[in-house]
């Protein structure tokens, strides 16, 4: 049971992805609610703490471990030159960019300098879902 490296790597990769996606789904939702409270209010300060902890304690470690376990699997299975894998890396790269962008938006809230509307955050909340769908299709069906 414990000597099957591939199964363990895949398990840890899936767990990491689930945690990362949860953070990517929830952080913009927090921003939606944060836009509805007055700057400097107790509620605003609470959202700042929640956003910082979600990103730093769950999102960042989950993103890093997703990359580590995913690349380890790719190396172990010799996927590096498969077109489906290269495309998946492109989409995971987009998720990583999105993650970093959410961090920049969090910093604006932390500085009481948010310039975006509730609607903006509701719309961008859909981005990781679309990217995730493509990445999962690439992994399951390996169409190329």
C-alpha cells in the first residue's frame, strides 16, 4: 500500500488541487461581500483578516503543493512532451496568474484602496471554473 509512489503523488496532487480551487472560488466571494461594507468598519477589518488568512494559509500552500506534486507526477510518468500535458500546464499557469492577481486585489482591500465593484468580483469568480473544466478534460481524456 505505501510503496506505490504514483498513487500517493496523485492523491496528494488531488488534495492540493481541491484546496487550491476552494481558495480560488472563495476569495473573490469574500471580495464581493467586502465591497458591501464601509471602509474602516469592523466588518471591513474582519474581511481583511479572512482574506489574508485564506490566501496565505490555504491558497498559497495549496498552489505550491499542486505544482510540486503535479510536476513530480509528470516527471515520474514522462509526460513532459505530451501535448495534452503541455496544454494543461498552460491552463495551470493561467490559474497561477489568477491566484497572484487575487493576491494583488487583496492587497488593495488591505490598503483600503479597492477600485472594483461587487459585480466585477462576481464576474471574475467564474474564471477559475472555466480554466478548471479545461484542465480536467485534458487530464481525463488526453485528447492530443
